[in-house]
């Protein structure tokens, strides 16, 4: 009898919870996964992320490319846990029984994070952001709220935002070579950070929502193009030179509901919908920006400029001459 008890205990340990260990790769499989099996994206700090489409059904987080004899499962602590949650604990097991997470309906905007340090899975149906802003000691506005520098949302992909302008060491501000990104024209609640403090922006590729107040850092002054995908948590910075060689030169026809008037050194733009308008030099350096349906900009010097406007239904650029 005692021998049988020992054997039963050993078998339970083999199929039950396993101790946490370092994990370099994770996959998902199951009836909810398009294609049957997909690899999760690896991020720093022991995080693995998914962003994309799922079908109604079940999903299992596994340690191998497909279910195999040596597969371990990251099983939810509670039976029939939903993949959309505010942070549920999991345990590692070799048993596929009760290892599935529930996907309640088909949707293209599922996003979840597996954190192997806290041993939790956190998921959501991602809602596209409407805006992204830039602030920092390397920016012309410094660390000021409500006057942050706006990104332009991609007309084809609502998750992608781009900003082009000058970043340089500005000793008049604290942290003169650093910057970070916000999801609104102030500090909270949405913000984006690199995984390490002073992460060189030109080699950075990933970012996180919230967490420690780390910032990116520039290594040289000049014109940069920053591109972020807030759904897939990707970041890209391009250095365009001391003065951008590929400055915007397009001249788009104005939409029918947009009226642009140039009188002397004053620009006035009116539209039925709210627009974010940027005035740039022909070397891509931004001089100013404003938002609204009736915008007036005073230009201090003569010359040729580029006026860029972005709204829910409009995205255009136009050269203007100030004589």
C-alpha cells in the first residue's frame, strides 16, 4: 500500500505543476489559433506578446513548436479562464488537461502578454489609439504637458504613428538628450517607454506600455523620423541627417471642405472637421503645430514652407510661399 502511494505521488508530480524556469521561446496552439500554431514575439524582461486575430475556441500556451512528448503547458490557475483578463496566474504542467485559455469570439484585435517573471497572462481587445505625442529634453518643447509634439496617424493602418522633426541636446532642459512618448497631450494615463534607461533610439525596436519611467536617448543632433506601432509595440527611429535630404515636397490638392488663405505672413486654414496642422521648413524641421477647425499661423520669415494637415478623413501636404 505504501509503495502504491509513493508511485501515485511521483506520477502526480510529473503531470502536475512544474517549477518556473527561464524560457526563451513560447508558442500558442489550439482551435482559436489561425493556422493551428503560432510563435509568440519575444520581448525583454521575460515577456512574450501576441497581437493579432484569434478565432472562437481554445488556446494553449506551450513551450514547443506544436504539442510534443516534452511539451510543457502554461495552464491557467482557474478552470476555463478567458484570455481577455486583467492578469491571471498560470502554472507550468506537462498535462494538456485544463491547460486551455478560452477565446470567447473571433476578433482581429486580440492582444495578450505572457510574463514569465510574474507567471501571469494579461489580455485585452485592443482599442486603436487616436493620438501619440513626443516630449523630452531633446525636444523643442522640453518636458511640458499640453504642448507636446504630435505624431501623424497612418491613413491605412490606425496602429501606426509617425513623427519627423529635430532632436538635439538641449541643455536648457533636464535630461537634455532623452525623450519618451505619450498617448495623450499630457503625462497620464497612457505612455510608452523603452525597456532600458537611455536606450539608443536608433537601435531600439521594441517598447512597452507603462511601467518604469525609462526614456530613449539620441546620440547625435539632427532630424529624425520616429515610427511606432502601438498594437504590436514596435519602435523605429531613422536619422535623416543634420537637415533632412528627403524633406516633404509633395503638393496635394486641397479637399473640397478645406479653405486655405495666405495673407502676408499669415496662414488661415478652415475645415468642417478638426485637423492637426504642422508648418515645416523644406528641410523637415517643424516650426509650429496647431489643432482645430479654424487655424491661424503667423510665419515670422519669408520663404517656402510645407503645411501638413491630418484629420479623421484628411491627410495632405501643401507648399506655401510667404513673400
